[in-house]
């Protein structure tokens, strides 16, 4: 069930996610929870971060098989105590924080408490350079409470049938495919081409110097004949 051997595309994506808060918007037929789980697995391997799992209520707590030591919180009338415990953990070191799907918040009462909790959590995670990852159904993004949550995340992605795309900057679209129990991220051709251009590109000054050296060598060759 391992993701394909880490390539530059995956490394670039993990670098974007690391120490940031990221939300992945998906359509109903996309396997977003599975994709997030595999990316979280790779992030843990890449950074060696311990993991905090936050569920919106105790009935939604699920085991995550790839994590040996998991600190889990479920929020049910214990927002303050949970935040105190979480901040104590974050103040002692960086964590990977996995949030339950944001769309489930629309079904819960006392939304104001959840909104306050999540706002504080995002601020604390940024302060202590931790990483947050979660998902949300794209159909719910425009609902007032969901829109409020999504707007606060540093990174916002859209997961489509074959592509993961970032909405705010120039990170290239990432093609993916799921084969059985394996998630494959395809190497990004544009990234590879940019590297090739960097290797072979020369500044105007470097080109002049190269022309001078070549011309000098030609003159030396002619005089040796």
C-alpha cells in the first residue's frame, strides 16, 4: 500500500504542504480521504513528525494504520480543554495535524464554537510551524460556515478525476492515478524542463565569455596548422 518511489513531483508537493495548513477540495466521486491518507503517510515519512488526529465527534474517530503513535482528540463540548492540550503539545515540537473532513461541520450544532476552535488551531499551528491537512466537499465550499473555514487555510487544492491543482500560485498541476491500493503521482514534465533550461541557460555575460574562449581556441588552432 505504499505510494510510488518518491520523485521530484512528490517532494515539491510535500515542501508546499510542510509547515502550512492545507485543504483539499474534492467532488463526491473522488477518493479524497484515501489520497489525503497516502499524502499524510508520505509527509510523516518525509518529516518524521508525530501526528495529531482531530475528529468533530467521538463517533467519527477512526484508526490510521500507518501511524504507530497517534494522539487523537474528538471535539464534543471540550473545546477549551482540547485546545489547551494541543497547544501544550505544539509548544514542545512540530506536529502533523489531520483534521476530519470539514464538510461534516455543517451537520453539527454549536457551529460558533467550532469556528473559534479552528481559527485558534490554525493560528497556533502557524506559530509553532506545524502542518495541517484536511479535505472538504467542493459542493459545500460556498456554504457560509465552510467558506469561513476554507478561506483561513494557507494552501487550497482541488482534486479532480486525474489532477491535483493548487488554486493560488504557479505550482504545476499534478497528475495522479490510483492503481489498486497504490497512489501514483506522475513526474511533472514542466518541472523537469525548467531544470534542463537552468542547466543549459547562460547569461549574456556568460555567452560573451564563451564566445571569446571559443574564438581564442579557433585562432590557436589556425596558427598551429
